[in-house]
């Protein structure tokens, strides 16, 4: 009988998508099927990882339906997965950054009873620290090789 391939969805700030794609390749080599935000692929294809070039709703609110579509698309990926991996690197001088969008992705995973892995410890000053810790994530301590389920 063949071993079932485990599916994991990576969640992160768009600022980290270049790193997300590298981590995806490491996880694929470990035998996982890995789902990432579609904008990460678009950035790779365009060879442009400047986040501001993709967040059109910041300049014109008529683009918020695109943001809505991206959120729903990623929620469906979480639903198909056994686990999520939060890639939380340094952003704006804050180590272990987790913003609002990733918080809601963690909450969806928690509600759906998915395993939650977080690459780095979260920043002590993160306004969502209490909520994140309540959802009982597994911290990988910067070591992707610690991920197993």
C-alpha cells in the first residue's frame, strides 16, 4: 500500500514569498505536497517580488474584490491540507512577524483542526500573540527539518 502524501499549505506575509518558494522546494524534497499563495507564483514568473506592485487595492479600492478572491483561494488550500506552515521572518524590524491576514489563516486552520507549524518564535510585541498561542502552534525554531506529522 502506498503512503499517502501529506499536504501542507504555507501561510506568510507577501513580503516573504521569495523565501516561501525556497521553503516549498525543501518540503517537496521531504515528500510533502506544498500549496502556496498564487501571488508567490506570479511574483516568481514576473521576477518581481516587490509587494507594492501586487497590492492594487492600496491604490484603488475597486480592487478589493481581488483581495477577497485571494483570501478565499488560500482558505480553500488550507481546507485541503493536513497542516499549515507559517513562515514568519523579520519585517519592518520585527522578528517573527505575523500580520492580520496570516492570523486569520491560522484561525481557519485551527477551526478546521489542522496542525499549525510556525517557523520562528513570534515577536513578543505582536498584538496577536495571545490569540496565536491559544491556537497551540508548534514552533519549529527556524528548522524546517523539525516539521513532521
